[in-house]
C-alpha cells in the first residue's frame, strides 16, 4: 500500500550523510490503512526505515493516520528532491513513486 511504498522510498533515499547530519530516530504510530508501528532510523550505521519498532529507542514518536503520513512525506520528499544534489536515477524513481 501507499504507506509501505513511502517507507520503501525513504529507505532507498537514506544515506550515511543524512545519518551524520540528523542523528535522530523517528517512530510512527500509524492508524487506518497501512497502520501499525513504523520507523526511520537516522542514527545507526547507514540508517534504515521500515515496519516495526526501531532498532534503538526512538527520539521522536509521532501518531497520525497512514494517509496523513503519506501526504506529509510526499510533500517533504518533493521539497527534499528539489534541493538534493544528486543522483538523477534516484530522482527519476522518486518522482515516479510520488506520482502513484
């Protein structure tokens, strides 16, 4: 679904540079479609994102609907891709994913 797809894109976009500059772990308690516990780890090693509890204790826990999460990240990813120097093939994939 859209929530899983959004996390797949996030996982693919995370770099060690993001981890170095962010040093944060985010946990999302999502309700509705695609709900459950998800995380983005921008603290450990090369970073990761996915379903379940984060590998280390979260610094931030957010609760929202899955639909709101997807909307929030779609908007953020558009902004992120606009300012990210970079790999055009990832940009292509991202834009494709965002248009789903």
